[in-house]
C-alpha cells in the first residue's frame, strides 16, 4: 500500500474516531429574555485648560431598570455550553447619588447602551426537568451618545475641540447563577441572577485648541446587579 493510501486511511480513521467522540445529542439553542438591573457606578472626570483644572467625581445609579437580551449557545458536552449574548439596556441615564436630605438631581441622559459578550455555562442537573446553570461572560460595551452627552459633545465641537462623536467603547465581565426548567425536549424557561463589572471610556482628549492645551478624560465604572427571565429553544 502506498504512503498516500495509508495517509488517506489514517485520516478517515481519525475522522471516524473524532465523530464518535462528539456528543450524539449536541444541540444549538437560542433564547430571548427580559432583564431587571440595578447599577452602582462611579463617574470620574478631569478637564484641563492650560493651567486650569476642573475635577468631578460622584457615585451614581441608573435611571432605567429594564433591559432585554438575546443569546445563542452550543452544547459542547452534557455539562458545558458556549456561545454569545447581546443585551440592550435602553436609553441609559445616570442619576447622581445624594444624601437623603437633598433633592434628587435630574437624570443625565447618555444614550443607548449595548453589550455584546461571549458566554460559557456549566449545567448540572438537579431533577429530571430542572438544571442548575452557572455562567461567565466577557464582552464589549457600545454607548451610542444621545441626550445630554450628545449635547456636551456638540458644545465641545463648537469650541473647536475634536471629540469623537461615535459610539463610546468599554468592556464588561459578568458571573451568573440560575436555573433552567425544561418544559419539553425543545423548550425551556430559565432565570439568572448576575453580578457584573463594566468600564466605559467617555472622553479621552488631549490637543491644542486656539493655542491652549486642552485635556479631558471621563470614565464610568459600574457594578451591575441583574435578574434575567427568558425562554430558550433548542434547534
């Protein structure tokens, strides 16, 4: 037998072994859910014009509480799944935290917030129909400026400052724990509690405007507590 034929037979044998090693019931699943979330954040802002410096820092919460998610997951084996999730947090607005004896300030509208994340899950059966699901996510954040933030960007632009007006970027990491109830072979209902860390970069400008050096940095750090309820369909 020629070396070429031996290589072909070896490749076929490896392919058969690999196919047999794959889970027989491997499935993809897609889901959609609604989310309730509470944010605990910190804003840090520094603006310098020549030798003048203005710093602002305050804790904040989110004005909105509702969001939505869609996800796709692939079964790697009986216990592990991996895929992606896209979450939308609506029109995102900050509300500065103040003392109880102070009037609550007006929300600061920042625009629409979107998260795109990779996700991994560990699934452990608790009963014939209910699974414990532990998950982790790592993702990117996209904040599309609107409202007060968009007006601030336009004001800086009118002053001759070259400020990026497109989506503001950030990153996120999240851990979840929940349960999935398998209503049928293809349909499941699930709920997940989540704790996530988010970082967003709003401004990062250092340039000379009309002969004066101008610098502006603003970051948001957010701890997010969430509850997601949804349905999942196996394909």
